[in-house]
C-alpha cells in the first residue's frame, strides 16, 4: 500500500519540508490522487529526457476539471492504481499528494493549478 511510503516521508523525527512554510503537509493531512483524464501524451524523446532528470515539472498541464481520483492509501497499491481503466499515464506515473488544509485544494480540484 501507499501507507509505508507516507510513513517514511512524514516521520516524526524528520525535518520539515522546506517548501511547506505553513506546515500544512503532515502524515495525517495528506490525501493522494491520480489523474483520470487525458492530457497530451508525452513524446518518447521528451519522456527519455525526463527519465534522465532534465525536465521534471515542465510538462504542460492540460487536464480537465474533476480529473483526479482519490487513492485509499491504506488499501491501494501502486500496481492497483496504475491498473485502473481510468488511470491516465501521459508519460510518467504520477501520484499527487495534497494536504487537506492546503489553500490550493480548490484550485487543484477545479483544474486551475
């Protein structure tokens, strides 16, 4: 399941996430999502560059509103999520972690991020 990964990411003795200035991301406040709508498929040459670490985060985001499905971190495995008919992988498998109290939450669910 995803729980061991979340436990490792949010250990009590771990330092705070440097980008989380508001302290919103904690083990108990994170919900995971996967994309269930179609965006542009990543061309193979760009995919290879991504896998080499050169362009992470630069893919144009063209997903539609209500394009994300919640992942039950206690039950779902990566294989079970990637095997779902509605799971879209435009090049790299991606799981989104969103804090329940994150001020971007509405933008995320509206596709305005």
